């Protein structure tokens, strides 16, 4: 089932998408990312490299497993920073869809077509990770999935943006600045 839909689940084209994201020059993005030294791309060899600043001496470095030092100021800085990044593409989905790097754009019809795959992934996850996905969580997911043809069209009408999609303490660092912490 996965092989049948592997180009529709958002994983295909991540190499090109990552490079395109890091080629952005909008200050709302660049002020929150490590300095970009260069990008190497050789599609023929399937070689894609982003060369960035090596981050050291960052506030809350490696705090993913212990967020106890995160203060309200740190949390606000993280939310402000990611909001600035997300604002770049807010309500510009037509522009995003016209890029050659976005990949599969989810629609009601497309997501409905993937319902069997999602159900199978749920079964697999419940089997592999029973301490995280018990019977109750699995049933809840399947109920939401079954109702997807009703709720996804409502999502299609909402404004959209390009999001980070893995924004967690492991993937963000804080830099001390005179104004306070910055993402």
C-alpha cells in the first residue's frame, strides 16, 4: 500500500524541498537559521548538501530531554521565531503550488484516497509501539480517519502556510542577544 502511494505522503522530493527552503533569503527566515555557507546539488549523483554554521555555546543547547530550564521568555522567543518563519508563506498557497519543489499538495480527494494506507499505518504503529498507541488511541485515530471526507474540505478552505513540521527542542536552539533569547 505504501509503494502504491509513496509519492503522495509528503516524503518524496524532500531533498529538493530542503534545499529550496534553505535558499530562502527572507529575513524572517534567515535571522532564525544558522548561517548558510553554501549548497551543493548534483541530482544525477543524488547528492544534496547544505553547509551551515556549526552551532556552539547556544542557550539551552541539547535540552530536548530536559526542558526544565525553558522559561516563559524562551518559549515566547521560540513561538515568535517560528511564527515569523511561517508568516513568509502564509495564505500564499497558490505561489507554493507553482514552485517546482513543493511536492504533493494534499487535497480532500487525495487524502481520501490514502485512507486505507493511514489505517494500515495505524495498525502497524499500534503493533510496534503499544506503549504509545494503545487500543483507545488506535480507535480514536480510526474514528477521525473515517470522518476525514467531512472535515478535510473545511481545512481546504482555511488559509495555509509552509510549516517546519518537526519543530521541537531537538531542532531548535536559542541564541543570547541583547534583546533576550532568539530562536
